[in-house]
C-alpha cells in the first residue's frame, strides 16, 4: 500500500486557511495543547487517554459536539451535541507505550489501522453507510494521523477483496471468528494493494528538536493546527467566510437600512417593502419615495418604462425607488470592498490614508454624490483641487458604475435624499422582533442619522479579509468577515426581490463549471488543432509537446472559448466560470506574464474563491505595496507586480471575450456586472508607468452582460448577414473593433461615439434581415392574393371576369383575413410587449459569429434557469414545451440551440423531466439534438427554501443528424437525505446507462438505477397488484359556490382536513354532490365504508402518506380513496404495506413522478401498481396488529412517537417481499 503524507497546511481548505485567526484563539489553542501533553504524560493506557482528549477538544472549540467512547470504538466525535447524532469523526487510540501497534508515516499496515478498518466496516452497515462521517483519526495524543472519510472510502471500502473478506468475517465464514483472523487477512490484502496512494495528514503536537528536546510550536504551526482542530476542518462545518453560508445578521440589517423585509409567500421567500407598521422614514427606500413624490419625478419616465415597474402608481413608485436604492447600495458595497482592499494592500502601514467611507467625514448625501461623480469617475489629474486634496488616495476606476444611470438622470440622485432624517438602530424599535443591530447605542441617546448609521454599519464588518493568512489582534478580530463571495450571496438574495430568490450554492456552481468547462476546453482545442485528447491531462501533454514557443498562441486560442449563462441572475455562474478558466489555464501552463513567460504559481478554487499559492503549495500570495505618507510615494516589488498584473490581464481578457450573460431582469444584469468588476478589483494593481500611483482601470462591461429575454428573438439564428458584413463600414472586423474599443473606452464621450456606431450597425442588421424575412415575404404574397382576387372580379377585354362577384368576395375576404393575421404577427414582433424584451442572439455578441458572419454559437452554456410557468407565446416556440409550460424545458432546448456543434449545455433543473409523462416532448427533443452526457440527482433540500427535487444534467450537441449508435451517460443518484458537504460531489462514483435504455422506449422515460426496477420485479414475483384487489379513485373537484360551512339539504360531508401517515386531521365542510361537480368518481360508494385515504403529495421524507377510515365522507382531489374488494386481504395489512419504507422507496425510485407546486406527487397508477405480497391470514396478522397499534397511538396524540413500531412494520414487510439486507440498504435514504 502506497502512502502520501501531507502537512496540516496542505490539508486545510484553502478558503478556511485564508480566514484570519484571532490572537485569543491562538493563545487558547496553545494553552490547551500544553495541558493535553501534561495530562497525557500521566496516562497508563488507551482508556486513560479518553478524558484528556475530551477536555482538549472542549478547550479548542469542539465542546458543542458529543464526544465519547462508543462500544469498542475508542472515541467518537458526533456531528451535534446529542449521543444519537451521527458519527462525524472515528478515532483509534494507541498509547505511546505500544509503538509496535501504532501506524507510522512510512508504514500504515499495523494493528491500529486494522482495528480502525474493522470498526469502520462494521459501522458502514450498522449506521447506514456513515453518511455524515468526515474524518478518521489514528493517534497517540502526541502524534496524529488524520484521513479524510472520502479517502478512506476510496482506498479501503472500494477495495473489493478487503470488503469481501469483511463480509465473510461478518457472516462467520472465515476460519475463525476472532478479530485476529480479520487483522491478519487485512494485513496480507493491504500488502498486495496497488493503485493510488493513501493520502493522510501527519503532525505532532509534541515536536522535538534534533537533540530530542521538546520545542515550542512556531506561530504558523499553531495557526495551522488550531484550524485543524476546529469544526470547519474536522467536521467540515461552514465557517464565517464560507461562500455557501449567508451572514444572516449582515443581510437582515442591510435589508432594514434599505427599508425592506423578507417574507414567505407560498413556499418562496420574497423581499418587499416593509409593512406599514414597520416602515422607517430614514430607510433608503422610504427616503427615496418621499423625494420622488414631492417633485412628481415619475412623470419624467416614458409610459412603457413606467409600466415595467408594475401596473399601479404605488408599485411603480416602489419599483423605481428600489432600483435607485439598489444602485446606490451596490456602489457603496463595491467601494467598501475597494477601501478594504487598499488598506490590505498597504499592511502593515498607514491605514487612515485609505479610509474614504468614514462616517466622520461623510455627513451628508451630497458628499457621497461628490465621491461618486467628481472623484471616482474622474482621473486624478482631472479632479478639482478640494476633491484631489481630500481623496488623494482614492483611485480612478473608469467604470460605468460611477456614471449616473439612465434612471438617475430622469429622476433622483443620492444627493437629493434628506440628510437630517434619523433611523433607529435595528432592534431599538419594538415592531421588528428577533433581530438586533451589530452597533450599540447608548441608553437614552438619540438615534443616528440614516447615513451615519449606514456607514457605521459597514464599518462594523471586515471587508479586507481575502488573501490573508495572519493573526488578528483583539479589536480587528471582533469584526465579522464579509468577503466578495459572501457579498455575492447577499446580492443574489436581494436581487430576487420580485419572484423569490433561490441562491445556487457555491459547491454546485463550482462543480458544474469544473465539469462543463474542462470538457469544453478539451473539445475546443481538439476541434481547432485536430487533436484527440480525452481529458485535461492528455491536453496538457499535447500542449507541452508542441513546445514553449507556442504557449502564447495556445493561450490566445484558449481565450477564444465562449461561455454563456442565459439566465445569469446575479452572475454567480459567471464568477465561478471565471475562476475555473483561470485554474485551467494554470494547469495547462498557459497562464503567462506580459512577456509570455510562465508564472511560477499554482491556482486553485476553494469554496468558490480563487486562491494563488507558490509552487510548493506552502505560501499564499498576497499583493503588497509600501506607502510613505509623508512623500506620497509608493513602491511595489517586481514579482508582485508581475503576478498581479498578469492575473488582472487574464481576468480582463476572459471577462471581455469569453464570458457572456443575459437576463430578463435589468437589476440582475447590473449586479452581475458589479460582481465581475469585484472579481477584477481583487487583482487590481498599481501600474509601473504611473510610478505606482494609479490602479489599472476597469473595463466597461455593458456589452457582455445584457438585459433581455433569452427565449424570444425576432430574427432566427440562421438569418443571413452576409450583405451587411460586405460593407466596408460595417464589416465583422469593424464590429469587433468597436466592441473591443468599448471595453476600454475612457470617459462618457468615447463611449457615446462607440455606442452610436454599434446602434447604427444593429439597425443595418435589422434592415438587411427584414429584406429576407420570411414573414414579410408571406405578407407580400397575402397582399398579392388580395389584389388578384379584386382584379379577378373585373371583366377583361372580352367582358368576362375570371371570378363571379360572390366568388371574388369570398376569396378577397379570405386573403384579407390572412393578411390581417400576418400583419398582427408582424406588429406584435416589432411593437408587442413580449418582443419589447427580445434578445437578438443573431448579432448582439460578435464574438460568437464566424468570419463569414454566420452564427457559430457558444462552446458551453450553463446555469440555473427559472423553473416557473412560461407564457403560451413562449412555449409555442419550443418543441420541448409541448405538454408542459415549464420555462426550464424551453431553456434546455434553447441552450442546445445556442451551442456550437459538440458544445456542452449544463443546467441544474428539476428532475421531473426524466420520467414525468408531460415531459416526453423534451426527452424526445434532447434525443434528437444532443447526447445526455451527465446526470446527477441531488439530495432533497439543496435549495433550502425551495421544495423541489433537482439534478445536474449535461448535454452534448449533436453534429448534423443524431448518431444512430448508442452512447453511455454518467449517472449518480444521491439519497434524498444525504448532506452534501465539502468535496462530496468530486468524490462520487458514476454508473453508466446506455442511451438505448431510454431512447428506444415509448415515452423515453429515463431511469438512472435499474436496480430499483429489478427489485420491484422481485417484489412482484409472489405478489398481486393493489389495483387487482381494490377499487380506487381520486376525490372530487367542486365549484366554490357548491361548498358550505354548515350542513345543507342534499349536501354530503366534505373532508377538508389533512390525511397523514396513520392519522387524520379532521375538518369538514359540506358539498352539493351531483352533476354540478367539475370532477367526481363514477360511483359514490368509494366514499363509504372501510377504506384507505392516500395523499397525492409525498412527504418531504419521500414517504407515502396513507391512513384508514370507516366514516362516510367525500374527499377532495388531493386524496385518493381505495377500498379493498378481495376478502382475502385485511385492509389494515394493506395499509401497513402501502406505508412501508420499502414501498415508498420503490415508488419514488421508479415512478413517473410529476410535481405540483414543487412537491413530489404520487400518481393513481403508481398506487394501483403497488405489488402486495400474497400473504396468508397468519402472515398478515402481525402487520395488521402493528398498524392498529400505531393508529391507536396517533388517535390519542397525532405527534406520538411510533418509530419503533413502524421500524418493526418495515422489517416484516421487507421479509414478506423476501428482500436481503443489501437490497433493503439499497432502498435506504
């Protein structure tokens, strides 16, 4: 067995490693370490070690987690405070007096490992595969070996020979039941194991010098080890700077300052104006509304623009005020990041010189306005004397972020807000409970002004927290961290204020970008150079073989990759894509400096953040400058300038030429641009040509991230632009030069000139396309038909007409109707509301056009499209939407349309399209136009605020006609309750399904795991279908006017409560029962007598929810009624079968489950298709008895704990089906 020991610094998550550590934390760790060594010195055996180690873990920050022995397991750290919480870390302890049993860095095949292996294998079975296990540890207390659970699984659990030996040992089939027999065989098998080495972290808490004397730990050692012994590392818990974790306190107080609140509506969290009783006059929104109304500023907006904010004047005013507020808050947050970065650049050194958002200096909104428009958007040399003196260290950034927006020009600038209005601190006003400000107000003191409050609030957080591996002293360490990634999460949530925001977690965007872009880059180079590389390592070899001299050529070719997010939202996917592309360039040795030389650094992505390390993976890169306040001079070392400028240039090239985004929401587009600017800002550098006095300026990004409807275009992708591009002034080269010039245009005048040229060019495109427009040709033909019909009624030279007056009138009327219909279609296309937001893929992005002007497409399209219902005008354009109205169906089809041949589209969407009946058209379209290359069904709850089952799916566009040959799809399905943490997505083991398994079937239903189908076949072998021994029906659908709260003549009792597992939440109304009902069963008898009631919606635990009743009442459509008609079957036995975990798992694993309001639902055919074991009365009796026991307990108290009885039921049902332990575990969640 090969070994690969690593240092603690290499084991730490790089994003966590960059998080600052408080001096007090470091001191506490060192005290705990020394105390542990003192206590260990007095121990005699492993049992004595447990308490010292438990106390040590409590002292270093793990006191909130249950830690104790467990059976023969020396020590187990659980994921929570309770003894029943899942295993998090499994320990094997060895006393220092037994060195022969303890592993060594060069020899792991020892008894300590064998014992740990046995415990692990035993728990894998007993604890349902240890889903929460994070680490395994071998230790003497002095010396530590830590193995990641994924690594342990890869090396040992997946070692088939070892696992088979354990199974024999477990079943008593080995020569001896003694553990020594297992250890001996394990030793022999591990000696024979080949393959990748075992990677483990090794260190000592008791280091000694060369003379054998105990030595103290250095500060960096203590820094790293204090993080090793922490929940974010040992248990992979989120940490303060984790981009997947929302800083709730910052988010809630920011909403309060803006005048907004988060509310829940039909399962979605929406952001809206505060309720009247909670509104504060000083909040940004309310202050803005007052000024807008006072000067009647909404009159300045065109009617169509005003209508886009809502139908009523109140909604329009709120929408305008909110957009203005978002603009101002975005600028302030960007500036706070800039301020923090400048202060970090100059550490250690003068700090106050770079603090320009100081609440002591900015007392009025006028001063913010001055900062925006007379400082930040003007080069230092062009600033007026007072501003130049006051803000001498504030850089010019050349960003349209600091130009007045079109809305500001028509309505209000921030200087128009009331400076004097006060705003109580959050929590000081009693109408909003549960939240408190990060600031503290003196008792009885006045409330601060709103602007002072806002700036002090921002000052209370640390925006300078990236790229630093340092110890913070007390005052600085107390400020919570807000990194650009965490800020991005907050942007995402605030941006979704209209329709509810479902933030795509960073581990999802990272994985999707890594998976998609690596394949896209390989395909891009293969297509360009005729290579046959299978993956990135193979491509790297081919690039290396071509020689160093061609690196600049290959680097430029890399930058020709085109990546699109067609529903870009706040830009999360584009930021992840940018980081992944930089890492890829680094891996391919194409990340070059200004002279074309390779940069001696390693780039990687950690927690959705780009991290730069030296080649030894030891030191994090941190750009630093030295500033002398007295002289105003600044110095930056050449190596720092070389790397920082290279990273900035590469980021800029990728953003300008590779990354594209479109979104229907203009606010999304603005925030997306802001996030890309922030990514560039992270590597802004002082330019040598300015004597290190000026930062490199940021590009204009208006052309790459655009507002529009990705699903609607006036002009098809095949439209011919050849004639336009033949014109000298409007050639494709001129178009691309204008776009390139726009990115670097300095000042408003340059931008206006280029905007005018681009607009004239697009007008020319439209004119030329319309000349060949099929619709206009059909209109011309319809006009000709109408004219011909009119002429055919008139007599010729011989006095004869070709048509009678009546025939002519009929033909003329028909032609007129056809013409009117076509004219209406043209008018809608040119002026209609739907087309007002149309996006013209044909010519908006010149980088995706071929040299002849034809549409080339994107190499990769990825994202998280909206899941809601689409308008009929949209769905009618997409074949995939036939039978359903889901937006994501149209987005999948459009994404494939927009990719290049062999390009990749990758989306995270609901899984219902895989097998749902109404998505057969989507599956058929996918089979005709692409190959499904990847499918991952994610656990339930990836989107914590959306009740929808999602998956990651990738499609490779076919070249020409579909390939008749079958292909393989990589698939994986998580258990519904699995928690995705850390790098779990990167460690899954794919299965493969053949395309013929679904493309040749009627309906093309896609099933990832055939084992469920095989199990269902086994279960059906000695069973009868439930539908054959029962009658079943849906409930009724009534008109509202036919339902009454009190009893009426001729009315039936209507159950309106809730049917749950083994209980009824009883609530009734009355309904007129007859032909007046919209829907009803063929016979009313299904609502009478003993019968099962089964909810159509499946529970969040993926369990069928059924109960039984003997009362007569009518139920609604969301409940199925089932009466057992075969006297050989006890209804209570049937209920136990239907509610069993085995049946629930087979249904959810193989059903064509649809969705309703994002919830999984059970079909009536699924219910009728349940196989019921053909059991004797004696076999049915114990199940029926347990069911009655559970029903009785639930009748007394609906929340009664019946878990033990239900587990017994599940075991009895599984036994009746004849399922083995392995088959039962296959169904486990």
